[in-house]
């Protein structure tokens, strides 16, 4: 079995979060005010989704795992949508995008007289794990007198990243941005992920010392360690994993990170006892939950809010979101489950069947070509080929309630609101407009009329 090309991706969570008492001395600042011009988009970069969730929410989740005393997200003035995406966390407004150092300055105002450690994350570095951040902070706190500690990496190509230069004792000497680097400096492969933890005590003064005399005319946060070293405080370097720390600057990189995220999720799913017949073609959401011994066929997409119990068979080409699927059920091929679908134990939902806001009872079947919306289908009932619930009259949605052991004949239309009681039998082709009592046989269609010979010659002979 081949598992996509990036087979060496590693995004393991190394350690649990910091003990809460220590974490209270920690503030996390997430930078998200950049324009993201390289995305060529009307949407702020950090709102572009990975696994259906805005990139920035992945960062926020990693930060939340640390249980820090504060989380502040730095946004530009017109980014109400980013503020909404990170709520209830507070935001700080960076009035003009003058660089990453200036962005941290904007956050400092929100932090008041906070003197603990300040961990800076970048909203466009979304795959970072809580455990990695906890290790970074722990390493920083172990370093004697460290002013800052930088999370470094060695990417396949260092282009675009700030190059790291170390002193003989391994402490950080300086970081040189790509655009400021000489040809010799560009040869260095150790780069900063941008993520860094700093001592908050005195940081405001250091930030005030930053200047923008560089190729981009920006106040670079990465200059802070050098400023600290001038006051005699060393900074540390911790090396992390490129596959976890790479950033998104373009749509191509966004797609790469989506692949990496999906790859990791597929591995986690298989690890927890789920069979994926062709892992590369199955797409998950962060909240997808699947029980052991469930088998997922090829080309299946899970949107948000899906819970699947154990021993379920999902056949190829299904699109499933907001649904619960119970043990022993069989879904697909080519089924679409929309929000509110609740598929009962041992039930069967077959090809080209759409289910929305509907509870399908134990052992019930809808095997071919149907729509069940705003409805309940009782246990062991059979919803025939081509049958539909007519739930929408152009203005309102209405419910269809079908009891247990009911037979809905092929191509029946059930005009909601309507109730069909236990044991009833609806003849094929019926248009059901009134409630049906238990065990009744209903035939609701025009009687067949036959005119001898009058069909002859009506189809032109080829
Ligand atoms: C930055 C680092 C670089 C590092 C790379 C890692 C600096 C100067 N450079 O470069 O050393 O290797 O990340 O991915 O820090 N932002 C603001 N306000 C601003 C400018 C940026 O909030 O005024 C935010 C952006 O939204 C983004 C983050 O800061 O989330 C990084 O900015 P970006 O312009 O992408 O920096 P890079 O060029 O990638
Ligand atoms: Ca970036």
C-alpha cells in the first residue's frame, strides 16, 4: 500500500502540556496581522482552511493546550473576521503592518504589566503541536539566564526563512532574513520557524530598541535575541521538525500542509483500528471520530461533525458531514449524509441516497436513489428505490414520520407533513398526501388506462 509521497512526515506530540501552575506565567501571542499578499486572496491568509478549519484555529488549539494565562491574537484593523474566528480570545490591533516586531509591540499593550514568558506563534505556521511548544518553553526555562529561545528547523530548502547563526557555545548569535542575507549567509540551512519564547520582563524596552534599517524596512522580531545579547543575556536554539514548523505563504504551500495534515490523520485513524482501503483518498476533519473495525472505502470525504461507531462499512465515494453512523451499518457506495443524519445499527444506505436531518432506525434500508430529509424511518422499514420525502413546499420544511416495518414502494413521494404508522405498505409510485394508519395498504396513483392499437407508429422508425 502506498501512503502519499511525504511518507516521512512526523508530527508526534512529544509531551503533554505544561503543569498549569507554570503555564499561568505564560502568555501566548499569535501574529496574524500580515496581509498575506502571496496568497493573492480577498480572505486573510490565516482564515484559509486546513482540514476545513481556518489555519489560525489550529494555532489557537495548540496554544490552548498549554493552558497559558493569556492568549492574544494580533490582527490588522480590518480583520473583524479573524477576530471572530479566534473568539473568545482577545485580539490586539496592529494599526500598520510594520513587521513582526511591531506586531508583538501591539500585543504588549493588552498584556499590561505581565512579566512572565511570552511565546510568539505565527498564524501562518499552523501544524505546530502543543507538545513541541511545551518543550520549547521548558528548554527556555532550563537555560541559565536565557532572554529568548528560538524554535529552529532544517528545511529541504532554506529559501525564504531567516538563517540562524550560533556562537561557539551553541547560543544564538543572530538571525538574518533571506532578503538581508549575503550569498554566503544564504548557504546556512538552519533557519528559524519564527516561533520564539522570550522573557516578558523588560521586553517592551527591547522592542522599543528595534529598528527598521533592513531590506524590507520592517521591525523584525527576529532581531530581539541580538538586542538581548548586547545586554549580556544569551538566547537558546531548539531544533524542531520541519514538517510541523513550515509556514504557509502561498496556495501551493497551503495544499502541502493540507496533505500533511490529512496524512497524519490517516495514520492516527489506522493506528486506532480503522481500516482505510486507500488512505490517500480519504479526507478527514479534525473532529472525525471512528470506532475500531470500521472499514472506509476509497474516495470518502468526512466534513465536520461525524461520529462513526465500530464495525461500520463505508463504501467508496461517500460524502458525509454532521452525521452519526451506528454499529454494523453499511453506507454507500455514492451516499451523501448531511447534517442531522443518524443512521441506526445495521441500517443500509445505498447508492445515490441523500439523508438530511433524519433518523434511520435499526436495520432499516434505503438502498437506491432516494432523498430522506427532515424525517424518521422506523426500525426494519424499507424505503424503496427512487422514493423521496417531499419536505419543502417553497417556503417551509415539514417532517415525515415513518414507523417500524413499513414498506415505502419505489418512486413514492411522501408529501410532508405526513405520518405513516407501523406496518403500513405504500404501493410503488404513490403520492402520499395524508397520514396512513398502521398496517394499511395505500395505493395513491392514477389507475392505468390502455387504448388498444393507439400506440402503434407513434415512435418514428429509424
Ligand atoms: C518570518 C520570519 C522568518 C521565519 C519565517 C518562518 C521575521 C522578520 N521573519 O518570515 O525569520 O523564518 O517567518 O515562517 O519574523 N505579521 C504581523 N504583522 C506584521 C508582519 C507580519 O502580524 O507587520 C504576521 C503575519 O501575519 C504572519 C507572521 O507574522 O502570521 C509572519 O509574517 P510573514 O510576513 O509571513 O513572515 P515571513 O516572511 O514568513
Ligand atoms: Ca510566513
